[in-house]
C-alpha cells in the first residue's frame, strides 16, 4: 500500500529526513506534505531527533516551499515529477541513466526537463543536505531537510509518474487533486502513518529510483 512507503525516508551518511509546469496540480496537497514531513521527524534515531524536534514547526511549515517556489522559479516545475510512461517501452529502470550527468549526456537536459526530473533532483537535494551537515550549517540543514521530505513525498505519488497525471487522457479529469488532496484531507486522520524507524540506506541513488519505479 502506497501510504506505507511514505516514511521510508532516505538516510545518507548522517541522516536524512528524509507536473510539467504550473498546470500540473501540486504533488500531495499541502495537508499531506506537511503531515509527512512532521511525522518523519519522529522516525529519526535518538541522536538526531532532538535537533529536529526543536525545529518541528519549521520542518512542517516548509514542507510545501518547493510547490510555492514553482510560481517564482522557472526550473522548479520539472523537479516534482517524472512521466515514466513516456519511457515505458524502454524499461525506464534499466535504460534511463540513474546519474544526472549521464542522463543529460544521453538525452539532453531539455528532454529530461520536459518529462520531469524528480529522481535526479531528489539525489541533488540529498547531496546538498549531506554537505550542509558537513558544514554544520543549521539553516541549510533545515532548508534541505524540508525540501527533501517534499521531493521524496512527490516521488511516492503514482500520479506524479505518469503523463496521464490528471486523468486527462482517460476521461478522469480532476483525479489528481482528488487523490492527493481531498482524500487525505477527509480521511488522513485515520491513516496509520507509522512504518517504523528511519533506516540507514547505503546506495541512496538506487534507492530513490527503486521507490519511484515500484
Ligand atoms: Zn511538489
């Protein structure tokens, strides 16, 4: 069940909390993004939870910054999705290069941006967060943690991995907002979000690709 996967947040060296454009609806509604980021804090190991609990409101509130940014930053839109069915005849896991530089060399940046870059961008944010930890920069740690929670959340939304992201090709227009905003808002209080403690992940790149594709 999809919701169960939400908290499989990536843990690089130290930690981690962890639409083709404006016309694409937000990934998860604001309610769900904020809930996901907030609850992720409680899955962290003891040595990390103190810092994150102190900043729980920041992590919660800023869970939706990447969506807000889409209205101001042109490059933001493709970071939230990937139209896997565009590549489906090529078996995306085997064929699409998992490393950004390789993907750009093979497909060009324009093509990748046209069909979404969430798996590659998630890796980038992960790297930025790891660097922020190394620099002990508290502001950046919080900023990238909140962002990472957002992109990881987006990567788990099935409607963010399809060209038919709003049911527009199958006469189901509006399903996007219904599925990711309305339904969680109505029933989310009864969901069981707890899926155990955050795990240490060795190969984060492959992990990101795996959860997006499964
Ligand atoms: Zn998003």
